[in-house]
């Protein structure tokens, strides 16, 4: 077993005039009214081992344990069968899956929580072993230089089949149907997965998107797909209940260099999202040890709506980000994996447990629902 990283230090946030520290204050993200600003970030856990990729009672227990979060954002969830790109991840495109998710949302709501579903399509970062032998889809037929997690482990993703206009139209319809299914399953909203090396960032990327139609060719053309996805998923909801998660500094391979050109295109994209019907923008920061507050400040100046900061935060640095006006809320992944009662631990200044990384993608309750509550 890998040696766990050292536990995070106890928080030392500065309280407001009423003694409430920044992370524990209520927040409003569109139509979402949150009791605190400690959000659970999406984290793929690969526990959907039942037939049909439906959530099980294990998923219900996992999310119910963490219902104290100001907002639970689920693991990325498949919008369709051809969106699949990671083994044992649940979907939201069948009645069986919707029923499984309804069990999750019912328990979370019974415990006073709020939960949104993250909608995911892997695009070119998939494998025929996950797609019944079919090739993955991508904006263009370009090798993504990535690996897909298959039932046999990680394998190189092949060159995808370039999406036709009808493929794009069908995928947009799949996003809309998945969003409607999320509402039917009892979720409070949805988040569009638009980070990492997956389908939406592939459309945004001039190295992977070589299209010459209206979905490529220029920065405006490359961001058209994301903006139409947002429009498609927003149609299922009243008011602002859609979030978008981006990772402008993603740098997993030579296909995703975090360079000045990428920064400029993401700045234009974030500014364009001001006109979209969003509840919030969720930003994953750079992979650089302590959180880069200057990164979040840059996008805070560009985006007028609520902003969620993510990656590498401790309770102390999260409190500093809120106190400095860099974000409206902070999301945690690893801390919530190992600390189902994270909000209580922050409120009482208790130490945090470290996650067991060897159980991130393994089946069963070990490393999933067996982390202890603080005593």
C-alpha cells in the first residue's frame, strides 16, 4: 500500500463579525442556496460494477455520508453509451440508472444536503474495449496521446473517428436528455464536465480540433460546442442550475500545453460564459503544490458570476481564498474522500485524515465508505 500523505493541518480561518469563519458561511450560486462553502469536488471512484452501470446502495451510502457539504458534485457520469471512457463509472442515460441516482438524491436530501450531477463524455480518450468494439469519437481524427482506463487496466487511446455534423447533433441531444434525466432523478442541478483531456476540451484544443466547419477553425468556432452544450442542458431546468468546470492549465501531454496561447483562448471563453445561463463556474487550478491564488484572481476579474476554486486547498488556504475575494466557494476531492465529515472537522478545528490512493478505483466499500467519522 502506498504511504499516505501527511494529514492537512487544522484550519485557522478568520471569522466574521458573528464568529462564523468564511468556509462556514452560506452562499448562493444561481438558484442553489448553500449552507456553507465547503463543496465536494467530482472524483471518479469506479464503483459502478453492477450491470448497466447503474448506481447502487454503495453509491447512496457514499454520498449520504458526505451530505454535510455545502454542495455535493458527483463523479463524472456518462450522458450516453458512446460517452464511456473509464471502466465502472455510472451513467444517467437509462431508466435503471435514473432509479439508482434517485436513491442517492433521496438520501442526500433527507439528510439536508444538496447535490448536482456532473455530465461527462470522454470523446477520443476512450477505447474500443469500453465501446463494444466501436472506435471513440473526437472532433478530428487525431491521436490524443492519452490512456483510457479499461477493464484490463490503462491502455493507449486509439485515433478516434472524427465526428460528423450528425454525430455532434446527436451528442448535443444526449447532453439535453441526460440533463433532463438528472432532474427526473431528483438532482438540484447539473455540472458540465469540460476539463482534462476529454471531449469538450478536445473541441477547445487547436491541436485536436482540426475542423473547418462552424465547430473549429477559430477560437470562437472551437468554443461553440461547449456553449451549445450549456444551452442544451440548461433547457431542462428553471432558473440557473447549471455549472461548468474548466481546467485552463491542464497539461497531461504534448496535446495540452499550458502556454500563453491556451491562456488567451480560455480568457476569451470565460468572458463568453458571462452570457450563458450558469449558476457557477468551477475552476481547477494549476498542478503546483499550494494553490495559485493569482490564477483564480485572473478569472475572477473576467467572470461576473459565482466562482468555485479547486485543487490543492487545505481548510486554511481555502479560507484565505474566500477572505481575499478570489472565489465564492472552494471544492475538495481528496479531503472529502478520506473525511466524510469534512465540514464538521473544519468547524471544530479537527485534524484531517489522508486518503488511501490505492483504493481510488477498486471495487467495494474499502477506501470508499469505510473512512471513520471524527471522534
